[in-house]
C-alpha cells in the first residue's frame, strides 16, 4: 500500500454505486493500493456510497448537463481541499478530461487519463482530446492498438503510457468447451428466461449496448444466408440501447423473428456464455472488447471485426476468425465455416481460452494501475 496516494477518480459509469457490481468490486481493489480512493460519477439523484473504509463514491445529480458539469467541478474542488488529494484519474478524454486538467493545474497535482476508446471522436471532442492527452502526466489505456493510436494521433509520449486491460477473473468462470448437449443446457438454464423457441439449437451470441457503433445490424443480415444452410441456427442479442427499435424493424422486415432474439439486458451473463456455441462482436470501433475476453474464457470460438483485442489476444485462424469492419458477406462466410467444421470450432474455442489465461492476473493488473499512478505523480 502507498500511504502517499490520495486519488480522486472522475468517472462516467454510475454502476459503481451498486456495491455488488463488477466495477464497485474493482474499485475496492484499487482502494487497497492507496490511502484514499474517492470517485465522482453522474447519477439520476444525489447519492453517497461507502464501498470500503478507503473507497467512497459520490453520485452527482446531473439532469442538466451544463449544471451537472458545474456541480461535479465544485464537488471535486471541495473534496480535493478537504482530503488533500494529490492525484486525479479521469475516465474520459473529453469534457471531464478537460475539467480534470484544469483542476490538476489549479491544485498542482498529478493527472492520469484513462482511455477505453474513441468511438465518439470528432468535432469539439477531437480538439479537446488532442489538447489534453499530451498534457496529462500519465495515460492508461486498455490495448496496444490504443497505445499506437495515442502515440501517432495524439502525440502522447510513449513513456507516459501504461497498457492495462480490465481484469477478468478467469478462474471463476465455468469453462464448457464448444457445443454443450441439449440436456446439460436445460439443466443449467433453470430459472433463466430464454426465447420460447429454445430447444437446444446452435446459438450465436452477442452482448453489448444497442448503439450504432456496435453494428449488430450486420449479424442480423448475415443470418439470412446462414439459415439457408443451417436452419436450426439462432442469434441471441443481449443488451439495451437506442438502436433497439431499429433492430426490431430489421428483424421483422427480414422475417427473422423466429431466428433472432432480442433478450434485453441480463444481470447474470454466465449462463448465456456457458450455453452459447459461438460468440460474435462486429463493432465498427472498440477499445478492447471485454465481452470477447469473457466469452473466450468459456471456451467459445470467436468471430469478430478487426477492432479492440483483435490481433492482440484473438488472432485470425489461430484462436478466432477476424473480418473487416462492416463486411456482411465475410461475416456470413465465417459463420458458415465455423458451423461446417467441427474440428475448427474446437480448435478456435480451446485456443481462445488458452490465450486469455495468459493475460495479466489480478495482482499483475493492479501493479500496472499503480505504475501508471506513480508516473502521474512524478
């Protein structure tokens, strides 16, 4: 533990206010490395949660973005004075990042910017990101792909960058291998609401926010050709978001309502991972792709676009199939290929599982976080 570190984290994910969430549990682990770890996130109402003796979360009511921004700024100033904060870590390279840079300069303390991706990169955001990223004392990103982008596009010094993926506890996952039997699935799915047509069919699974950048549309379109060869195939889509109505329209328009299921958001993803046969991610952009790592841990063969952890963890034909972004035809071909070749399915699933086992463990990941914080304090 480093008793000299008192960190203020400005975040955007308010799930940290839920003590049982994955993010909250990770925050407690981060707090174990330092003297104090305080988090501020926007929320529907004002809320304060003590996650541990050292970790406290402030949810700031932000119905209006401008006033919410001001409230976060004022609260941050008060906490920095009261708690004698000596490091700001911010989960945003845009507006919160700009605020954090101003605060860091005002209080003459270190600044770490966390970069998980650039999916909304453009306009004023582009100007802000290019301004603040080179001025941060440390930048922590989740992939080598992002590191290269930070150096080439944003002129961040390589020595200021630390690559640290989000830790996934592989040991706690039930690895099942490809294609479980119908009976084993039914036993495991007790109490889980699944499509009424589910009867042990081969299932392609995708998990994520229903937003345009995830490009789930091409999975639905690819199903048109796939079911011509494999009528018993289904696609399960887990997630919520503004794209939901559009996806429903496309599914109905292509007459795929019996084959493509929108299952909404699910709190417990374990049974879905363990009962699916193939996992797909078809984003136009992805910083890392945590769902891919989790799916690989369950021994699922992976089909994904060339984004995020593609090329770093998932390698084409070695432990997955990687296609170009937006290529519906290649996606359909990959789906058919993985269905036709049983040996390939097993090879890709087993190899993907082995690949994620080699990722940094919890202690190694925490050490990388601390390394980045130490850079910010120099």
